[in-house]
């Protein structure tokens, strides 16, 4: 359970020398995954996965990264 009262499912899977932590929101089905070394504490990977999931669920966070407007005088692709 997250601090804001939403349920979050967590899954840990070992992939070779890495550990994959996945956080899933059961209401929306949105999931966020992070990979880390097998030696990393599970609590750290869990905190990263939950923070990533909360960022995906927050509609205001998606707009924060879109404040820059690309320059119009240059050619090419703005990344």
C-alpha cells in the first residue's frame, strides 16, 4: 500500500545478475519496471519502481516535461 492509500502490487524477478522490480497499479493496470544489480537492496529497487509508477499515474507530471518549445530556425530533429 502506498502512502496515499492506493494498492500497489510488487514483483521481483531475477534475470541473470540483475533484479527486475515491477510495480503495478491494480486499478489502471499501468506498470513500471526498473532493473538493478542483484546485490542492490530490494527496498531501493522497490522505492524506484513505486516512484516511477507514481510519476506515470500523475497527469501533471507528464505536462511538466513539455514546457520547452523547440527552436524554429534550426533544421533536424529536436530530441
